[in-house]
């Protein structure tokens, strides 16, 4: 059994979905389970309409929902042909009526809670999985839609709910194994789940990869395939640097580090259930299915090059907390981190001096409230439009002179924070967001020109 996960761009329109059908058909003898994301950009659009409704702007919310309805109807119409689409139209119609009802309710109350936001966001995967399942059937593949909310059981931390593995594994096995035994292809939406009480949740943006890994781990998959719109994990984001090259094999640890620091090709959590169960993960390109992609393995082969890849995470804010009075008194850091915890703002990079601490966070709307809270302890400043650059490679801690080589290339660049050594495999620093293209281009040229053919394509 294998799990095949198709991201938003791989189900973006009828052409993309047709490609998915033929890719899956080629692997039917391996008993696949298909996990799909919402069609490209749909989750963003759903969240925009939810926010519009939350601010009482019912008209905008319903207008956006109409556009989404059109797109899904058109896609399904193109894929299914008239006769089948007439039947299926009704199924989609019911979903959209429910969505509109919800948007009207939210705008009547004028408040969007994380719980209702999840309910709206979940429509993306519900709709795409319906269309993909119907298309598979229309092409003569015995397929069945499985509602992920019946199988993925989570806590109630809405918008980033954590799976309850015991319950989830039981339900996944009892729901999916009989289908596999009968050679029926299960098609599920990623990203969504439900609490024990059946309330819809989502497991974090980009979470369909995680769903695929959860499913793969529960059923003991031989392999998890993450199908996306690039040839695999590359030496850097190919949209940022056209010289990016494909990495043939990368270790779980390195992939996790890259994902965490912005290589959104793979969700960081994906690798965890896979690692624990020793399941290989492969990143593949649905636009170029013959390409071998990237193999994510427990241990990567030795690589001649210092670094495997450069990841970049934009939209970062630096929070500077300075407390001359405290002179880093006992308990100062604890108090600071407690404030971040209270506002549920995760921290990425930290650097400290005797009387101050700088931390980076994803830019978001909680920062002003967090800063006000921190201001009770110390002087606080925050500044957005920063980016984290992360170089990942094996054993960096053991090799002398790495920072000198990296920063030697960037002698004219303003570096705001530096972190190395927290893990053996990354060197991370923070720069102005505007400097990203130039910095990545320069580092890529120096460190990725002469590549080890065992590791890179
Ligand atoms: P999907 O819709 O398949 O989940 P994502 O948009 O989440 O796709 O991830 C794929 C994108 O990740 C690529 O289009 C690419 O721009 C971006 N990306 C960032 N860093 C990397 C990297 N190192 N290698 C490959 N892709 C990367
Ligand atoms: N559709 C969700 C998102 O856009 C999940 C995913 O694509 O993995 O975040
Ligand atoms: Mg993704």
C-alpha cells in the first residue's frame, strides 16, 4: 500500500486533475490511498471570505463564494461530461449551500472564531476530494470518497489541531483497510479532521502533507508520495533562483529543517509519523511524473558539498526585548517565553546579550498585543519585513570555518541575527526581506556550482 498526496497546484484545474488520474492509474497495482489538497489558492480564498463575513461584510463573502462555486462547477463539468455532471452538480450544490448558510451566519453574528474559520476552510478539501473521487470513477477506477473528518481525530486547537493518534489510527484502519482489501481506491481530503465530538478542525496550513503521513503511518504504507509542482526538493526555491537543482536524496532531519525554515514544498510535521515508522517519503512532480523526484530517507548518503540547500522564510518580524534593570536576572527568559506562550506566538530564532533578547516570529496580528504584554517586563521594539535564511547540511558543527565562508560572501549585507550550533545541520541568519533574492543568488552560486552527482541531479 502507498499513499499519494496531491497538493493544490496538482489539482488546480481539470487538466491537472486529469494528470492525477493517469498518475494514480499507473500505480493501482500498489494499492494507493489518495489524499488531496484544496484546489490551488482555494484555502486562501475561503479564509478571505470567512474574514469578510466576520467583519459583517456579507456581500463580499457571498460574492467570493459564488466565484468559488463557478470554478468548482466548471472544473467538474469539464472532467465529468454532461450526463455525470448533472448528477454530481447536486452534490456540489449542497456543499455550496451549506457554505453560504455558514457565511450568512458568521456575518449576522459579525464574529469569526477559530472554530467557524476551520469550518469554512474545510470546504476546500471537501470539494476537491469529491471532484477527484468522481473523476476517478468516471474513468473506470473503482474509487470511494472518504470523509477525513470521520477518520482523523484531533484535539480542539482550531486552525492547528493536533491529531489524537490512537483514535485516528484505529479509525483509519477500520475505514480504509476494507476498501483496500476490496481493491477500491480511497480518496480523502487532506488538512481536515474533527474532534471526538465531530466538530470540524484543520491541522495547520500546508497540512495535507501531514495528513498523508498520518494515513501512511496508520496503515503501514510502503511509501508516501508527495506530488507537487516542482521536480522535488531543490537546492533552493526554484521560484527564487532559477539555478536551483534537484536534490536526489536528503535525510529526514535535513528535510525537516528545510521545511521548518520555509521550504514549503514539504510540511515539517510530515516527516515525523514517517520517521517513527521508517516509511520512505518521496517528493514528485505531477507536471513531470517521469522525474525521479527527491527521496527522503532515514540517513542520507555522504555528500561532498557542504550544504544541501538554502531555505528562506519571509514575512518575519524581529522582537527586541531589552531590560537593563534585569541584567538577565534569573527568570527573565522564562517570563519572556511565557508571554509568547500566552499569545500562542511560536518563536523561530533567538539571540541573547547580557541585557537583551531578540526573537523572530512570523509576522501576524497578535504581535502588537504580545508587545504590549512584554512591555510590562522590559523595553520592547518590533520590526517587520525581515527574512530568515537557513543553510542546511550535514555535520556543520564539526567543520571549521563555515560561518567565515558564508558571511565572507555577504560582507556588504546587513545581518540582523545569527544562529548556529543549535542543531548539527543548520546555519541560520536573519536579513532584510528586500535583500533575499540577491543573498540567495550569491550563496547559491558559491556553494552550489560544483555539485556531488551522487546527491544532486
Ligand atoms: P503543494 O500545493 O503541492 O503543496 P506548495 O506550494 O506547498 O505545493 O510547495 C511547492 C512549492 O514550494 C514550490 O512551487 C516552490 O516554489 C516552493 N519551494 C520552496 N522551497 C523549495 C525547495 N527548496 N525545493 C522545492 N520547492 C520549494
Ligand atoms: N489547503 C491547505 C492549505 O492551503 C492544506 C494544504 O494545501 O496542504 O494550507
Ligand atoms: Mg504544500
